[in-house]
């Protein structure tokens, strides 16, 4: 592993330099959207489109939007079929369709964009040197449902919920449907009639939900014990809902255990698609810089980037709107990066109250379903939300691995690609693959593996995890605060079973961070989890993740488990301070802080473990060279 | 009205001549698909694509497919986002993607194509002089659910259904789900998990259904009294289903009245989209000829044509597969034509057992939502299944009407069109529209109004109606047999309220046809219904439909009502024979055979009404000049 301490240049500075460099070749030309009909109190979309079209015609370098509140409706928006990895593909109404632009900046000057209904605020595609700054994105009402428990009734296995003022609902067939257009719930059991387009709107049922604690606006401690389901398997009946008075709904037999009074129910729903409206979609771009942008909500991810080289986020925040009683920001990850390359830099950002992770950096594994000819493999994109993903192009290199142990056995250069549909594509390689190919193999793209820096950020109060890291580039996680999520904090995975997310890490430094209170949902969630899904038992054939340093961090947690690791080589856990949580009850003394399976060359040294009881290290028979020394509070 | 009796040339001959004429310019070049890997027992799709690609490369005139049974899977099929009017838009896997071809024929030589899952057999787009002949299209299993009542239980308000062998189902949350992939029903109430792509498949609930009479394979007489609904509004509970033994399911509280033993339940479902897989989609073509083609099933329409000039169907049949116990062919209309022009000729075709009409010829009304500038109107496509329809192009003429009475007030030429999304488009006109435009107006395209000839065809045993005619071209309906559908036989509508289907007719002859037994679902359905939806009361401002001759037909029906008409001028009902049904009980004597509202210049003469009781004519106060003379059995 190379030393990385020299690498002090900030990503923002790097990008600034790139933009200045490219800007030098071109006169600055500024367009003000106010000159093209943009005004407050009307649908801003046609005027913004006009202004953007003028920018293209006149080869402008910057679009300025005067500070103000702008309402963006889908009605007249430009539409396009957009594939959005890890969100839902489909026809999208787009507010800012940025395509094929070079050296272009949007300066919102503090503009607040309020979205209505299913809409995609930013689609940035095929662009180079793009900056978005000084604006915020919100929706008039959230895609989720929110309500506060005001009473519970043991005798009828029910509780009463006061519905949040921004949420519309109807009781349909004795169940709660929340929906975009009040009074428009579809009675599916009615014969024949199909809705006219103007009546369309999303609607959702009660499935897929989480409890929040209103006092701290974080996932309720052990809230997962009370999750609602529309069908109660234990009782073999559907739940039912009844409106007690306008805005108050009683839920019967909906949860295995009644929630606490004051808890807030957040429902995402499983009736219609629920990741159709991410806030910012970045695909096939080079050098995207986003600064001083707040995403308050999205029906999907805050920012999703695919196959893009160099992205820097500075003061990019996924945060609750100030003064709002909403409990949740985006309904999926704050940020997500699939098969990017170059540098992804995230600096001075706040990610809070998402219904999924803060950041996930990964590639995808496609499954090889056939050998088309000696040089050509036929592969399927496997996960439903990877369909249509542009997996590889001529010139890329793909690495083949067997699914049984996820061990790679070849790297081959791509000569050409033909994608027939969103699932199946054929990849012709530069050299003969028929002799090499092994049964049940997956392919990952090793040409698109970014370096990652996450610095000076705060992640808190979200469902799921803080960061998921699956890139073989250089990774530096430094000076951040990660706290109060429902699951573990840092995850290093990789699987060819369900998510089909690649790749193994080779170079990760995590230092000077503050970790606090994970597993609020109810688990005993670790600070770091290495959980590649390898389908083998017995002596390791290889080590999936390698070269990870966890150094000089403070962990202040209530869970006993700090590290769970499978198939990791060269892991250093050094100089860290581990404190018991002051906020939540400590987990029972049922687990060692460290657990290793199929690992090699692990060093745990110079740590200060300050819990009342000492802890230890669980090591399986196949792990080798586990050094535990010079620690306080950790015995071997 | 012009006389039409000279027009004896058959459409097929016309088209044959056109094709021969165009073929003269080009050497015949024939490709045989068998030379490109096509074989029985394997997925035929890659070989068919290869053969088609060779046809394009070598500028072939004909693709031959050797007689045989070919299985077509979506897995590796070419995919494209296809907008299909009156069906469901979306990404479609296509078996025969015919695009931009000229002077090309596919001769199946008796080939049987068996489709699997959601797939589009033919997409014909931007082509000219195309012939498809000598093949059949079916699916391995239907998109609908079928089962036979083997017992009823009054005491528990339940009945037992023996499930048809081709249908897979699961009992999920006490309800029946039928689905494409056995054992894969999605338990939506489960938390988090989303399916991996390879597990995808459609699934449906019990809503949207019809009863068939297995003895005659037609809609059960008065079957509509027993339609199932997943939510029983009367009892305020959901129905529930229970598997009694494998393949036998008991339904509790599902219908307002128990069905008869032996009746067959057909369910289309309302859970997933159910018009995703029509058999043949024709868009933006010129001269399409289809001959000796059988469509046995489709998840949508048998043939849907949009904005195409000249279509001839000869011996094109939508029929049950021979020897099958299926009750239903296509799950929607057999054929459907939206804003076509030139001649649509349908000769010697059989359309049976569809879940919707045999043929519908119409245009669409778009709703004018704003005046963009003096020359430009902003319009919305209104019905959900018209989204994305290519409504107009430069050079077309659009006609404006007020929705209050559907009276047209201007015809304007289109200078340019810009479609922003599937709903909204802006149309710039050749002349100033700002002075003309009236509030609440719709626009229809009068440049795309086909002539229609339907001859020597049989329509029977379907849900809904025989023909829906809404074109201002010349229409001739001659020598056909129309019988045993659930609703009325011929419909002339037009509305700007829900379906938004145009246009008024101006020249229709219906002669020498045999009409038999309509309204099997339970209504007292007429042979002809003129039912434009006009939102005015009082003295007519105009007459929506005009110039219709119904001459020398035989009507042998059980319903009392023969003609219901609103806003028709110059309707001649002459020389027809009307007999009581010999098959079904005659309707009670509660209606006159004729009913006119807001009509003018109606002639009922020389008809022979042979029912036991004489009948009469109901005329409202606003109808004028209704002549009833020289009839037997009809009194004024």
C-alpha cells in the first residue's frame, strides 16, 4: 500500500483549477434566467427551459438564477426515458436537462426550487466541466407518509396516528393509502374504468416503514420491533385502518408490537415505484462540481452518479428543511456512485435523515449467461435497479470471478459491446475467452473504479448505514462524524447473489473520525463490517478485501461489536479510542468487539478501549496472523 | 352523400397492385431464416434478428420462415421504448422489429410463433409497402386467468373454481394472485427486499373479470350480475380465497351473486399493467398488408395501428387456438386504428372471443390548455392510454370544437409541432388562433381520417362491442356477421370527457349484414348506438354524426332496442328484417326499438319487424323530420 499522507490537495481546489483551465479557452458569457420569463409564483419550468436553450444557442458559460422561490411542475417539463441506476428507470419530466454541455455553470444565487409530483430536478448527461452552486431542492410535499402516535390500545391491538399536515391520505378498502392527489385514490376493484392522464398521481400503501423518535429526529431505538405490515402473517389477516376523525387514523393489527406514544411513523410504500424522482442524476460526464447545494427531499436518491469521471461535492447537503417537522430528507441514499472513475471528493457535507445510506461507492457484477463465440460473452444485468446500466464500452477492462468464492481469475479488454435490452448484452473481448471462462462467473468493470475522499462531513439520523465502500481505487475517509443510523456505520461488501455490487477494496484509510451510536433500529451493529458474500466454506482461496487502515478514530457506541470481518487481508485497527455510549443503554455483554473469519494479517494495536468490561477478539480457524498488542482494554 | 356502389374494388387487390408496382423497381431478393440459425426447440429470437439484419444489409424483398413451431423468449430480444396507443407504453422486447423498411414481405409459410412472457411480436414503424403473411401468433400461456365453477355454497357465500391448466396462481394474503412465474408471487408486505431482475414477471389480482358460458364459449347471459371484486363494498370486507386442493380454489364473498355451475371465470387483473403485449403494432407506416395471419392471444390488442396510411387485412383472424379449452383470445380489441388515413380494408376476417371490441376506428381529441402565443396552442393528450401519441405534424389540419356541445368552429393548418412530454405539446398554426380560440376547446386531426371497408367478416363471442366507427372518411360495412357480444354491436361515439376519441362520421353505409344477439352481459343493448357525449340540453346547435345508411340487414336479437341515437342527421334505416332471437329469452316489452334525441332527417322505411309485438319510435322534443313509413311491425 502506498502512503497517502502527501495527498493533501483538496478536491475542490483540483476541480476549480480544471474549470479555470478550461474556462481560459473561452470568453465568459452569462445568461440570466429572469430575462427569459422566470418569475416567482408561476410554473418555472418553461422559463428555465427557454433560458437553458439560449445558453446552448449562445454557448454561454453560466446561467444565473436570481435568488427566490421557484415552483417546478412536471406538466410542461421536457421528458425523456432515463435509466437511473439504483433508482427507478422510466420516462422522467426534467427541470434542468443538461446534455452535452461543456464548461457550464448554474449559479442559483440562493434560489429555492420547489418540485411538484414525479419530476427529476437535474439530469446531467454527456457533459464536461459542469458546476452547480448556490441553490436548494425541495418538494411541496414528501413522497413518504408521516404520522405521530397519539394513543395506543392494547385491548384492540391498535394505535392512533395523527397524520402530518403535508401528507394526504384516504382510507380505501379499510386500508390507508397515501397519495399525491388528494381524493384521487384508485379503487382497483372497480370494473373497467381506467384513469384519464390528468388524474394520474402516485399512491402508496403502508408497507416499507420505519419509526422515528420525534424528540431526537433519529430512528427510534429498537423501532424495528414495531414495523407495520399490510398483512399480519401471525394472525393471518390484513391489518385495517379507520379514520377516527379528520387527520387521525387508527391502525388495527398492523404491527407485531405496539409502538410508543410520540413515535413518528414514516412509510415509503410498496404500491407504486418509490425511487422515480431522485434530485440530481449524473451520467456519462467528466468533472462535475456541486457546491453549496441543499437537497431537502427527493423521491429516491439525493445524488446518483453513474460512469462519470471526477465528481466533487463541497457543502452539498442532504438535510431537513429548516423549521420543518418532517423527519426524513431523501427516501433513498443521500449520494450514490456506480462505476465512476477519477476522483470522487466529498468535503464539508451534511447528510441527515435519509431513508438509506449517506454514500455508496460501487460497481456492478454482471452475470455471464452464455459464451456467444470464442471472443464474446453474453451477460445479464442482474438486479432490478441495475437494468439498462451502461456496464462497459470498448476499451474498458473487465475482470472475471467465479461466484462460488468471488475470486477473480482473468482481466480482459473489451473490443466491443452490444446491448440488446436493459438486461442482456454481449461483450466481445480482445482475446479469446472460450478457453478461460469458468462456469457461474461474473464480470466487473475494473476501468471504472474511482478514488474516493470523504472529509469533514457529518452523517446522522438516517436509516441504514453511513458509507458503503466498494472500489479498488484509493480511499481516504477523514475528519468526519458518523452517528445515529439504524444499521452499521461503514460497510465493505461485494456479492453476486442479490445486489450484485462490486468491487473489492485495495487501499483504504479511515482516520480521525468520530463514530457514535449505530444500530438504532435494534441490531448490535458494528462500526465496520466487511461482509462480502462468499459461498464457500473451508480454507480461503483468496482474500476479497485488502489493505484497510482504521486509525486514530473515536468510537462512542452502545453496541458491543466494533468490527466484523470476513475475507480481509492486511487490516490495521490502530490508535483508536473506544468509549461506551452516554445516550443509549449498552448492549448486553454477548459479543467480542472484534470478529474475524477467513482473514489474514490483521493488526489491532495501540487502541484504548474504555468500556467497563474488557473485550476480546473472535477468530475462526481459517484466519491467520492476527496481531493484538499494546492495547488497553482489549485482550487477545 | 356520395353514392358508393361503384366502389367495388377490393382492398386486397388495391394493395396487391401497389406492392407489385413498387416491387417492379427492385429485383426480388429472398432470405430464408433457416440459413441464419433459426430452428425449432430453441429461442428463435436471436436467429430471427440475425435474419432481419441480413435482410436490411442485403436490401432483401422477402424473409421466408420455414413452416414450424418457434418459441420466442424476451430474454435476448431487441428492446425499445414503444408508445402504443390504447395499450400500455413502455420498454418492449420485440421479436420482429421492422423499422424503416420498404417493399418487404415476411412469409411465415405456416410458421407458428409461440411467445413467452411480456413481449411484442411485431413492431412495424416508419415502413412502406410491408406484407406479413402465412403465420400465427400465440403465447405459451395466457395473460388472463381462467377457471370453471364446479360448486357453489349459498351458506358461506362461496363458490369453487377449477383452475384452467395453463394458469398459474398462488394464494397470497388470502387472495388469489395469478402470475407468469409460478411460485414467484411478491409478498408486498415484506420489508425491504426488491426482486432481482431474473425473478421479474407479471402478476395480477382478481379485479376486471367476466363470466363465459363454456357450452357456447360466449359471454354468459346476464353474467355481469356475478362479477367478482376484491373488495366487497356491500359487506365492507375484502373477499378471500382458499385453496381446497391443488388446482381448486374457493372464493368467499367475491361476487354480489353466486355464478352458475359450469360458468367460466375470466380475469384480466388490475394489479400490473395488462396491455403491455399487443401482437402487432403498426405506427407511422404506409401500405401495410396482412394476410392469412392468425392471432390466438395477446396481452393487449391483436393489431393496433396508429398514424398509418392504407392498411389491408385479409384473412387476418383473432381466434382461439384450435383444440384449446381457452375461452378468450386477445385481452383487448382484435383490431384498433387511431388517426390513420387512406383506406383501412378488412376482408374475410374472423374476430372471436376478445375481451374488447373487434375493431375501433377513431382519432383523438387533445384538450387545449393554453394559448402560448397568437399562433400557438398548448394541448394535452388526455386519456392515459393516449400518452405520447403522435397527434399532429406540420402540414396536418386540426379542427377545433367546444367541449360543451362538441361543435366544431375552425379548421387550421399546422405549421409546426413541439412535443415536450407524453402529455403536453405545443402546436403552431399557419394562421392566428388567438382571435378564434374559445374556452374549453378540443382539437382533432382531420388530415388523418381513413376510409374504412369491413366486408365478409365474422365477429362473435367477445366482451364489449363489434365495431366502433369514428372517422369522417367513407365507411362501408357489408356482408358481415356480427353476433353474441356482451354489449351493443355498432357504436358511433365521440367524447371529450373520458376516452377523448374523435371524430364524427359523415358517410357510412351498413348493408347486407347479419346481426345476432347482443348484450349478453346483461344489458338491453342495441344493434346501433349513436352516443356522442354532448354536454348540452336544449335545442341542438348542430348534429354530431351525419349521413348513415343502414340497409338490407337482418337483425335477430333478444334485446328490444335496435337503434339509440343522439345528435344524428340524415340517418336511413331501410329494408331491414328484424327477427326475435331463437336462442335467448326476449327482453321484456319495456322499450321501443328506436329512440332519437336531438336528431334530424331520419327515415325508417320498408323494414319488416317480425316480433310478436309491434314496436314504435321514441322521439324527443328536439328531434325533427323523423319519417317512419312503409314498415311492417313498426308504428309511428
